[in-house]
């Protein structure tokens, strides 16, 4: 089995042509805004605006749909569990020690939307930035080359592990594997799947180590680059407009409906 560790989709949009350092800065600003707003409605508008910007930046609906598919289990988990762990406000239902309140629902929706916002922000970076350019951006920002490469690979390794888990699960199911019964029995039935995932991940990491060694990762001499990163007019415009937009959004009065 082979898995791609690179989510980059080639394109000629303004976001593709933007300097990776500028995109990293905009990513930090976007994540800060995701934590600035504390109302689900405002957060939902923010996620909608992010989707609109990403579509205008040339990211296809297929890529965004794939990202949503990857995040859907976590989002649904937050929507189902978080309301019961932060009870506040008017009580809607109570089952034993679990209490469902209006404040809990708002907290669950806010957390799920916040996770989506950070996922789309990160996806905007990974879908439009070549891995080599991203590593070079980290190096130009002062990080050692190995650190920049580690951060870059980490961002791309998680989707590969998710794809590996899906492939193993489907392969076991095609051979008649079914997990049923109580929680303990189901956990025991999942053991073969877990072992196969661990073995596949070890093989994947071994292939990655060989590929890095073949490209001279441990070579002691100075590293060279084919294309050096240079700030252009587009980058300065994106940096300035993005920063001004962040300042305006951060300082704008936030008026929330009473709960």
C-alpha cells in the first residue's frame, strides 16, 4: 500500500502564488480569530467566510469535501459529548448524571465550529503550498532545516494514517470481519485492525526514513535551494490587507444575542 504525504494541489490562484511565510502569518491570525469569538452564530459566519475565501482562492470543492470528511467524526463527537460536560443555563433534559442545557449546546456548537475553522485554515495552507516551499519558509523564519521538515511532515502524516486506518478497516470488512456485542467484546474484535494499522504505520515510517536518507537529510554540508523565497508585491498586499482585516475584526464590537 502507498499513501501520499502531500496534500498540495497545483494551481495558479493568488493563494498558490503567495509566499508561504505570509500564509503562515495569515494562518496564525485566522486561528487567533477563531478563539476571539465565543458565540456559535458568529463562529458559523466566520467558517462560512473562510469557505468563501478558499473557494475564491481556487481550492476545489473536492478538496474541501475531503477535508470535511476527515473532520466529520471529530465534529460530530464534539456536538454529541461536549454539551453534557459544560452544563450551564436553562435545563432542557436530564438523564441520570447527564444534564443537557442551552449553554452546553452552545458550547458544543462553538467548539465544533472552532475545530472546523482551524481545519479549513490549515487546509488552505496545505492545499496551496508545496512541501519544499513550506520547509524553506520555516528555515527562512529561523528554524533549523530538520525542524521545518518535521513540522511539514507532521501536518501531512496524519491524513496518511487516517487513510491507512480506513483501508485496513475496509479490507478486514471485505473478509467478513464484524465487530459486535458489548464494548469490551467490540474492543477485543478491533485488536486485529489495530495491529494491522500499527504495522502499516511502521512500514510507512520506514519508507519515509529511506526517502529522506536518499535525499541527503543528514548531509553535513550547507543546503542549497533551487528557488529562493522572495517577497513580491502580491505578498506585501496580502500581508497588509490580512493584518488590517485581523485588527478590524479583533477590535470590532461583538454584539451577541442574550441566551
